[in-house]
C-alpha cells in the first residue's frame, strides 16, 4: 500500500467498519502468518502499535508474523517492528503498483537503492517482497516499470540471500517468464497464490513455496482449492494478507493474524490431512522459507 493509501487507512476509526470477527478455536500446534501488514490501519487495529494483534494471535496458536513492506515508509516500519517484537520478522520492497508512480516521478532507482540498503540493515529482514507484477491495477503503460522493479528486487533477494516474496495478480505468464530467465535466490514464495493447478505443479517442481490466504476458503474458490490439493504439503505456507482477504465466514470484515485458524482448517480439509500435521508442516515450511526466529 502506498503512503497516501496508508494515511487514508489510518484516518479511519474503529466505528467505520463492523466489529472484528470472533476468535476461532485455537490450533493444536503453532503456525506463522507468513504475510501480513500490521501497519495498515483498518478497524480497531491502529498504527503504530501491533501489540493487540500479536496478543490476539497468540491465543489461537498463531505465534509468529512476517510483516511485509510495500513502500519505503512501510518497509522501514516493518524493520522497526521486527527489531521491537520477537514474534515478527520483516520483508522490504516496493509494491508493483508503486513502481510506475515512482518511475513517472523519476524516483524509482533511488527508491530501489534504499530498499537494497534496508535489506542489508538488519538480520531481522528475512524477505524481499512483496514484489512482482500486477496487471489488474496497472495498465500497459506501467508494466515496463513494474518488470524493471521486479527484476531489481529479484537481484536483491539473490544478493542478500533473502526469500523473494512475489505479488502476482493477473500476471501469471509474465511472472513465470521473469523467473525462468533469471538467476534466482534459493527461496521463492508466491504470496496469496492465485494460479491454477497446472501452475501450482510447475512451481512446486521448482521447489517454490505457494502461500494460501483466506481466499482459499471462499465459496467460489473451487479452482484455488484444486490447486492447493495438487501442491505437495512441503511447498505450502499460510498467510492472512491482513487486514485484507478475511476468510469465510467473515469475508468483507477486517482481517488479522488471529483468524488464520479458519484458513488452516480449510487447508487441512482440502489436503485430506489431520489439522495438527498440517500445522506442523506449515511451521516447518515457514522456517525453511524465512529462517527460524
């Protein structure tokens, strides 16, 4: 989210939205929210204090969070949060939809240099992302800047040995093209996986991680559930993308890490595995992707 969008979100009050959903039953084993935005204020979770979100998550056995930056202020916030709270590690990046704006203002290279500096600034930075391509919100005129930024982030991830966290919206073929013609870091994560079964198998064959969000619980998400079912459990992560993509039955309300159990239980059903075994696999995969903390 851009700085202006973050400010607009922060101007909301808790009364602007429905009350937060009730907490689901706790998971039998700890899991990590592998992608969230605690700096984006929505509903009663307000910048800049993530304490409530972390405390609520802990009550349902969501014990760790990967805080993802999407612009320079958000990336700086992610690092500060990761250095303040033991439960958090950080990702730093310019969101794909930031790249065309920065390019038009002549500031993209300078911003990329700052992300590169941030990536090396703390051992609490475990990811470069979210980066990638977005053909939904950015038209043809901005796609060259997006790809330039994506390739620069990819090189940073490789150079600094960080996980590459990919935003891929309506851009599957182009994202795969960039990955296939590039020297890659060891870890590649598709945030909020949205591809089909064929793509899931393609990614898994290359050892990449597919992170599933609350979208996998939506009633109209049969194709996404089929993609999950085709993905080896060793390649699967779980996330909220909070405060967005709230899982069923609370779709449309504010999301937060404490709601991950709803997504995990759906994933266990789709994978035809015991919930505890799925939790254990998700946590093991998280540490493979981002290191332990």
